[in-house]
């Protein structure tokens, strides 16, 4: 269950670690709180009203979005320093995606009223939120375009190449689990397994239990048609 703390020494430590001095201050004008979540605990519930801004300073989380049928689409995994609540705060809407702790995670939390007051005069904070918003827009737009227009084989090849490059979004979508990869690239585990089997047969990849290793990066690049999730 979520635990909270107002340990100023620890809060100042996180602010220094992530160079947030210009954005956040453990003063009365911007009250900060540490929130801790255990593995599989929900941090933000889709559809709920936003209570504040969350800066992830430790752990790993996953972000997903659901539809009325109950199905959920995995969007990305996040680590420090990720920001949650920026979209909802700027657009004044309910929480758009569910955020769940994949492992024990910690957040610097600022309540909504305090953030809204800060945004009227704190240009560095506003600039930081816009940076995170533009990054999310860019990566979501790119992923949506690939998932809508490319074949599953092209998507999977692009996924493997994107995670190899270790760019920011490549790290955020990296997972060893077939079901999660399938969700990220907009297909079913059964369909993805068929693609994996085909690529194994022609020697592009090998699959050993839960691990996939690429044998022929050049062939994989040819299959991807130059597409990347980045």
C-alpha cells in the first residue's frame, strides 16, 4: 500500500540527483511529498481525477490504456526521471492512462493546487512539462503510425532494432515477454509467435525459452523497411 513521507533531507537529495532545483523546492510555497509504491500497486487509475504531479525518482512503472471492452494496450515502461499528470494538468482532463509499479517505485509528489499556482510564474517548470508533453506526443504518434500502417513482421523487426539502439523510447518499450511485446506493437501473442517462428526458421533470430537473440541484424533491417519506434 502507498506510503508517504515528508523527509526533507531525502527530498532535497532527489532534487539534487535529478537537477530539479529550478523546478521544485521543499519550501512552504511548493509543498513536496515522497510517495512509495510496491510492485503491482496502481499509482494512477485511468478515469480518476488527477490529484497532482508525479516525478518518478526510483523504480520502474508501466503505462497502459484501456477501452470499454476491458482490453488494455501497453504503451511504455518508465523509469527516473519520468513525469505523470502533465497531460491531465495542462488539458484539465481525467487521468488518461493507468500507471502501475513494475517494481518498488518512488515519486516526488506536488498537489494539483500548488502546481497550478506555480505554473503562473514558474517558467522553468512550465518548460519542463512542455518538454515531457512533446516527447510523449512524438513517441505516441510514431508508434501509432507504425502499428497502423506496417505489417506485424515489420513492426516486430522495427521493435527489435529500436530496442537495440538504446535511445530513450527504445529503453521504454524493452521487455522480454512476448505478450507485452505483442501489446506494444498492436498485435496478439498468437500472431507474434507465428512471426517469431518464421524468423527463427530463416535464421534471423533464435528463441531460447523466454529469450530472443538476433542472428542477422542486416536481414532484420531489411524486413523493417527502415521503420523505428523512435
